[in-house]
C-alpha cells in the first residue's frame, strides 16, 4: 500500500464525471483500492473518491459510521455506486474535504439513502445509510460526478476556514437544537 498524493481543488479531474469500472480483474484496481484506504487513513479522512487521488474511476472508500468518534469498522469499498434518496428529508451538516484542505461549510444532504454498488471482488452490495454515513456517501459520490461540496452549498456565508468552523457548528446547532452548544470542526471526506 502506498500513500497517494491528494488531488486538490483546481485540478480538472475533480470536475469530471468519473468513468465506470468495467474490468474487475485488473490487478491495478486492487492496488488503487488499497492505496485509497491508506491515503484516507493517513489524512484522517472518513471517505475518499478515486478522483481525489487523480483517478477518473467510479470508486469510493467510506467509513460506515454515524459518529466520527465511534469505534471504526473496516472501510467500505464501493465500485460504481448508485444512491437513491429514501425520502425528501434534507439535513444541514458541516462538511470538509480532503481536496479542499482548511475549508468547512454547511451543506444540505438527504438524511437517508439506499446505496447499490459492487464490492472489491465484484459482488453486488446494497444497503441503507442514514445520517453521517449517508452524508459521507453523498459527498463521495458527488466527487464521481464532478461536484465539490462547495457546489452543493445554498449559502456561501456558511463557508469558513477550519479554524473558524466552530462558529458554523454553533450556528447550525442553534438553528436545530438551542440547548446544544457542542463545537465541531466537521469531518473531512
């Protein structure tokens, strides 16, 4: 496993629609998967998409977690993922991105989604993701469609440097639950 260089905002590969993975027997695919896991872990991320390491391929790695501090299961590998919102419920949440270091913003996302994909061996997988895990999947699949989290924001006043993101988290908490004053910088995917 190697740590790959992260592709940063401004690189055209982040704005392209990634190509479907068709050759599941390609040994380079397994190397890419292992490298993406290592790169995500090295960067302390909770998700990563192939375009974030310069590869225009429909592949994501995501931690199936509901809380950034919970005990982590092994990351999920999703090839050619497809997401389907389960309802119209949208939730604002604080996001960051390994390809946009230092920035955080409030982004509306579906609270619940169904995901369908292939695992690293080519076997079909599907499930339902909620809350943080649903947010991670939507963020990463957006990368496969050439969309950065800043493009999903509805109010650019809710974009901040990471060091100042506690103001955004406080604002978000105030609007959803006045008694909650927890300050959070938000996860990076």
